């Protein structure tokens, strides 16, 4: 639901009724993530996705029916045939379809506000009950919970938990930062850009991104002291200026938790950077946690291409993969830190 919050709000505020289909359980398949949602607007438009081909078309029809009739129902579909199924063919998906409007889901604006403000919120939805009037009721809490279907003796509840999104912090406000921020937002990251130069750290140049004018190492120290850096956090340094980046990298390399740390630059920049860090007392095992240069090594020339390559490297590190070749500077090699 997180990726279609704005679309849901538009339908909610319109006073009209759309249809919402949510994946609440999968059996024998991981092709569709639990919690994936598809919204059918009052005009028949579609936002979100729960699959492809005939399966998605079938679910679209069910959501459209829910919007028109007010039906709230838990339905089972076969990923093999793309149709509703009562037999076990080994690849099944349970989907809850419901009407969506300000009357059907009065709590939604508060949920949307929490999601947009990066606050934890969990929504319990009754997807099956012996009493049909209970089906579709929602309970909202700020308690942490897994996203899952909970089967009780007389009721099934779907629990959708929305945690604060992982964070990417970009140091250096420039064209590379703008395109990397766009890529990171597309994959669900909350993005902050920090630069000590007020003329560059202009929020108008980076819409939808938190922009901070401060010395990089001081801002990172502030975040760390507030407990806002963890194993899901990524840091990318785009400023090839020793007086900015060496104090910053010194703080970053000493953090107890960090998911990804990378710095952009030419081979000469990288060699100078590593020498400066070694002179500051960092050994090779510590420097192995730094991606230098940031991103995959072959091909990127423009800021947009570079952003794609950094994002690919970032995701590979998060998955524990090694898409980029090892970087060799003299006798020393730096590899990535996996999230």
C-alpha cells in the first residue's frame, strides 16, 4: 500500500468509491509479495500492481466488482491459471478485495499521514469472519508487528505493518545527488542530501528530498547520536574534497552499524582518499567496508547513468552479492559492505 498512498488519498477525498485488492497470503510461490496492493479507481483506472497477465486482469475485475457492489471477500487464485481456484495446484495467492472510500475506510488519512511522516503504523483488517458485517473492519496501532495473515478460531486478520523506510544519505549537493536521490526514492528509500554550501544545498533543486546545510561530519554525528543510523542505512559521498570527505569518512568508518558506504571519484581521488584514511589510523580490514569507487565500474558517464550504477551496487550489497569487480589500488583491495 505504501507505494499507492497518494492515489488512495485522492480516491478517499473524492467522496467516490474505488476497489482495493491486497495480497494477504501466498502458498507455494513468492512471485507476489505479501502486502502488494492494487487500487481500481471509480473511473476504472489502476494504481499499484499484484502481478501480471491474466492473474492481474482477474483481480482487477474482482476489485472493480467490490467497488460497484460493496462486496468484501477473501478470494483464492491460482498463479498457474490466473483464475479463482478451489484446488491446490501448488501456487496459490489469497487476496482480500474490498470497496475503498471515505465511508468504508474512515481511518485512512491518519494512516497515510503516519506513512508519509515515516512513523511506524500497523493496520489490522478482518478478512474473514462468520459474521459478514465484521469483514473489512480496520484497527490501527503503532505497535510493531510482522506483515502476515493471522488465523484465529473465528476470524482471519491481515496485519499490514509499515515501518519507517530505510535511509540513504548523500553527501554533496550536485547533479549526481539529484539523479541518485530519484533512483533511491523509486526503490523505497528515504533520502537526505547534506552539503555545507548554502548556495548548493537548495531544497528547490531536490524536490521530495530532505536537504540539510551543515558540515557533513557534524550532520552524520548528529544522526548517529540520535540513533538514526542502522544496518539498513546507506551513505554515498559525492564531494571529492578532502576537507569535507575525510572527516566524514572518519566518522562513517567508526559507526557500529552501517549498511553501505561508498565514495565517488576518479582512480586518483580513490588512491588519495585511501592514503589519507590510512594516515588517519584505519587498517585494511576497516577500509574494506568502503566502496571505492561507488557503483559498478564499467560504463557510466552521465549523472543519470552513474546513479543507476550506484543503485545497482547498493542493492547488490544489500543482498550480499558482488556485482562490481574488486577494486585494486596498489597492494590493497576495497570491497563492499553488505547490508
